[in-house]
């Protein structure tokens, strides 16, 4: 049976694909600026474990089309250059810090001489080698149908652990305290058989310190911070938010021996308090990934995430219009 959501995405993707051919000569000619957000690359364009990754083949197709139709620049240039009216300037970013950014995306970016900024989460700084979201998503099949976290029972319903109010565990993790997240890790880490399967590595394995240094030392690439535990900064106490912001900055600066002055918000959302806090800690630019009323604030920028359900040409058409 075809799911309604899949059918909707399929129809929308087909329309965008056709629009590319109808309007290809117009693409990129209207001017403006666009920051593009990727997360990860895999071999198969699978959405089984998340809906943030695209295949290495599709990624290369998109890079070729970006170079063909738009003016691709590094993030710093895009932020500080005058607004062009004759071409759409685009800059590429990656969030989370997956190893596949290094092993799969980097060679393609080098091949086409395309710059990128990598915003990296470092749960390793808290003793963990995997992001909690991937631990839950990939460990759910092995985990018991019922788990207790923070004194609350969660029952597995349609592949997700939910509390009695129907809230799923991942939603609560995004705004959870460090204590809550530690308990989530203790609960799910025994169910990590997927970590022993090499074919699963692209979906959870994070960049090593050596890989981060190598990216940082490359002329095309820049490193930014993305928090320690991938928590929603604006939903934390100011004390915990400060630890996330300052901790990720200091850890990355220690690794690359360079200033880390850009911060991308996990889950793409911030508020005025978090923006002011981050600026006070030395972040010169901050990046979102959702519609926001914060772009009037100094040095706050939105980004457009990719859609794994549409073709590379359809995606290029959407980049041109800066919406889906």
C-alpha cells in the first residue's frame, strides 16, 4: 500500500522535476542569496532510518546543477558580499558531523571545487560516540517494547516509544536536560547491534578528530559548532544552553587550533535569549533551518534544507525559488 505522505511527496517532486525543464534558462538569474543545508550522504538514498540523507549519486548531481545554474561561494563570502541582482549566490553547509561528510561528500566537493561549512555536534565531549536521535532510531527494533526514562513509562507504538500523552521520546529528548539524555543513553546503548554492521555506519558514525582537523586544514572547508548533545538550545535552561554553546566551541577549537565563530542551531530553531547568549560567547554568525522571526537580529541567518524525496533537478528548481 502506498502511504499518503509518500504519494504527496512523489506528486510534488514530479511537478518540481518538470518545472526544472520548463524554466531551466531562468534558474539563478533573479539574484539573491541562499544557504543550503545538507546532513548526510549514503549509498542508496534510503529514508528508512531518517529523512535527512541523500545518495552519493544524487549529491553529485545536485552539485553539478548548483555549479551550472548558480554562483557557488563559501559561507563567509555569501554573508559579507553585496547582494547580487544578476545571479543567485549559494553557500553549502552540513549539520551534525557525520563521518559520511568526510568519506562521501568531501571527494565530490573537491572534484568540483565547491566550498562547504561543516557544523559539528560533539557528543564525544560528553562520553558518547553517537547522537541520541540515531541511537533511538536505529536501536528501536532491538529495544524492549516498554522502557522507563525519568520515571516515565514509554511504550513502543508504530516503531516509536511514546509516553501516556502520546509524545514520542525523540521530541522529549530535543528539549531534555543532560540528566534526561544520560538516562536515554543508558537505556538504549545495550541495543546497538547495528553498530557491528559496516553497511550501517553511514547512518550513525561521526567524524573523528583527525577527520575534523583534515577538513579544517583544507582551503575549501570551514568548521562551525552545532552543540554537544544536539539539544534544542532555546528550550534548555540558560545554564545548560550556555554549556552547550561554550562546550562545543571550546572542544572544536581545541581540535582544529583555530577560532570557531559560527553556530548552527540543532533542529534549526532559536529564540532571542539563545541568540544573545551565543553572541556573548563569541559566535559571530548564527544559523537557523526553519521559518523564524529572528532574522531581524544581527548576524542571524536562515537556511534551506534539502528534500530527499525529489529529484536533483526538482531540488534545483526549488533552490531557485527558495521554497518547496
